[in-house]
C-alpha cells in the first residue's frame, strides 16, 4: 500500500471544506424572505431540541407500555437435601431434585392477567434408588370485577404517555412557528436598518452638497464666510450618524444570522436583504366584528401550543382516572387449571410409591379481595393526579384567554400600523417638496442656512419615520399570522412555510 504524503487531504476533508465554503458564500449575493424561512426551519437548534423532545416522549411511551409486555422467564433449579430417617437402616437419606420451569405472563389494559407455567422435574431419593420424573403445566386467569375493570394506574400512565407524544409534536410545530416568527422579524429589522442607513447616507450627501454650494456662494460674495462653519458642522454630524447606522446594520445582520441558525462565518458574509417591506395598501375594514370573531376562533382551533396544552390536559386526566381505579377496593376472580403427570417407580426404601405414568387434571377457583384503606402510595398517586389535572385545566383556560386577547390586539395593531404607514408616505412626499423649495430659495438668497438645514432634517426624519412605520406594519402582519396560527402550514403533517403568507393576511383563511 502506498503511503499518503504528509499534509495530504482525504476526500472526507475536501468534502467538509467544500461544504464549509458553500455555507460561507451561500447568502453572499443577498438573502430573501424565502431563504430566511427555509434556513430558520432547517438550522434552528430550538427545532432540533424539540425533535429530540419528541423522541424522548416516544421512548417514555414505550416505557409506560412495558407493564403490558409479554413476560417470559426460564429457571433451572438443582436442590439436594439430607433427610433424617429414624426407622431406616441408614440414619440419612439423600434427596436430589432437578427442575426446569418456563413461565409466561401477560397483563392486559383491561386489568385481565393471564399466566402460564410449565415445569419438568427429576427427583431421585437415595443414592441407588431410581429417578422419578414429574411434569406440571398450568394456566391461570385473573379476572377483575367491579372497580378493577378498565385497567389500573399503569394503563392510565400509558394513555397519558401517548397524549404526551402528541403534545410534544404539537409543541414542536409551535416552536417552529415561533422560530420562523423571530427569524422573519429579525429580517424585517435588517431591512429597516438597511433602509435607515440609506436614508442617513443620502442625508450626509445632501449635507456635503450644501457645503459645496455654500463655498460657491462665499466665493461669489453672496454669503458670509461664517456660514461655512455651520454647514461643515452639519456635514460632520450627518457623517457621525452614518457611522452609527452602519454599526446598527451590522448588529441587525448578525441577529438575523443567529435567528436563521447560521454559523459565524456565514453570518459575516450575509448579503443585503432582497425582499422589500410588504405593501402598506391594506384595507382593515374587513375586520368587522364578525371577522374578528372568526380570527379568534381560528386561533383557538389552529394554535399548536393550545392544542399541545389540551393534549397534556387530557393526559393528566387519563393518568388521574387510572389512579382512581387503584383507590377503590379490588375484587378479582382467579381461575387456575393444570395437569400433572408423574413417571418412573419408587425404590424399596421409599415411603410411598406411584404407578408408572400416572397423571391427572387439577383446578382452582378463588375470589380475592384487596383493600386499599392503608395503601398510602395509591392514595398519594391519586392526589397527585387530581392536582396535575386541575393545574392543566387552569393552564388551558389561561392560554385561551391570552390568545383571544392577543388576536384582538394584533388586529388593532395592524389597523394602526396601516394608517401610520400611509401617513408616513404622505409626510415623505410633502417633506421632499419642502426641501426642493428651500434649496431654491437658498440659492436665490431668500432663505437662510437654518431654513435649508431644517428642511433637510425634516425630510430625513420623515423617511426614518416611514421606515419605522413600514417595520411596524410588517411586524403587525407577522404577529397576526402567528397569533391566529396561520403562519406555517402543518396540514400535511410536516411544518412548511409559505413566504406569500408573511406579507399578506386574508380573513377567509381563518374560516374552517
């Protein structure tokens, strides 16, 4: 075999480096809302932990079902004894027994218990006496009566574990919705930071242009030289704001990368946002009283966290009901039927003899009664189950109340954000006209530097307010989607995100 040269990279290392490089440049050309949603769903550690929680709950379900598994056992027993004999010529008589036993036991969830035993024994008495073989087989059935029917605490725990698996899957879906919500919100903040930086850069450019125009007017003796200090200071102040805005953009970019589950290298090379804010031409008049009620009902029907809490409530109820069955005194009927066969013959020193090949049936029927008045474990389990069930009921009612309020507030927030965004657009339009007017008046000597700077600052503030209004509108749409449980599609059993849902909301989607 030819040795590899030192420093040579194996194919696995090359593949790993290629994948790492691909992760670094994956979003260098820019990132859109589709990439944000898919990246968050694929790379979020919160979703991965939720998947592991589902696996853990599935394992707990198997553990809870273990009391109802078929239990098989096999035992081999060898026994020797020295039996004292008073009348015999030998003071001691040796006895040897070799027995093999196979047992099976099955407990059913209804409380029925079936067990079966088969044993083979070889018995030798004395050192010279012949061996005797014995075969025993039996089947026993324990039938619960009255309060014992329907299973016990073990059956209730198994049913509760099944509900816990369902709840874990629903919680995973809700965590996925929360992850997408946070990632998209971080994206909108990234878009807002980019837009604010652009506004500040344009403001700084206007300040530099004002400095150049002032210098021209000073050289033409149309402005005093002292005006240059004012416009130069204004330019420096605008440049300082640009530097701070660049840092804010960097912070927003890293926050987005973390929300998408990206590594530090991929976050550093994350490109500019490609998806603009959703259109603010949104008519909230469709949210009349009936539509608001539809949105609330949709949230109560589709919210996965509420469904998970209801599943845990049902599981607590099942566990409590199972514990209550153990609190009541138990009556059981036990029936046992078997067959015994003995073969061989006894020696001359034996006290008794059996005919070769003798066998016969045997049976037993009995009624068992188990009081629980002194069983503290049973009563304590029932008390814990009752308290857990009541606590889960309170939690469900509280979440229902919070969801109803959150949906109504989200509707109002969307309405207010839409009105704010429209007003901000009008403010930008009017401020832009004011800047043009003041600039022309300044060139003609009809306006002071303060008038020009004030108009520039007014336009900058209007654009910043428009960015804030757009961000609030996008966040309000996102919040309403999340609160109504319509942010992600979970109908097919797998969580998926439709980017078209993020920038729109239709009341008809809330209808069943």
